[in-house]
C-alpha cells in the first residue's frame, strides 16, 4: 500500500502522533530510542549492539545508553551471544511488542484524524 503525503501533511501526522503519545502519559522515548526500538521490532533478528550502532550511524556506547533506558522499561532485553561472546544480542520482549503495537495504533488514529 502506498501513501502519498505532502511535507506539511507528513509533519502534521508526526505532530498528531507525538501529541497523542504525550497525552497518553506512557513512555517518553527519544527519537534515537524510538529508532532503535522500531528497528528491533520491524527488522528481522538477530540484532546486536554493534549492528544497531552501524545501522544508526552512532557509537556502541550511544546504543548501550539507549538500551539501558529501554531495558529498564522492559521494551527490550540483552544477553551475550553464546556463539560469539563479543556480541551482545538485543531481544524483543512481550512488553515491547505491546508498546510497538499500541504505537502503530496511535499512528493509524492520527492518520484517520487528518483524513477527516
């Protein structure tokens, strides 16, 4: 399915989604945390700290700090890769899957509001 939006419409959708998230009073993720979370949940695994850093174009410590916050919120978990102990695997959680699904619902609702 293809959706065509003008820049102002795309920004309005982003604004409405952001406002809904803030009003909901749930987790307040940074753009970096949201990018990491969506990458973990939308792209096929495995996900590693090293791979996420390369994908986002940031350093491993940047990813680690973001994962610390998201891990405390139970959105993701981490563990050592038993086949290559140098790697840290980033895993999905039930709580994280629910958060991402609800976020998707928020985007859909914001898009519907703009369409009316």
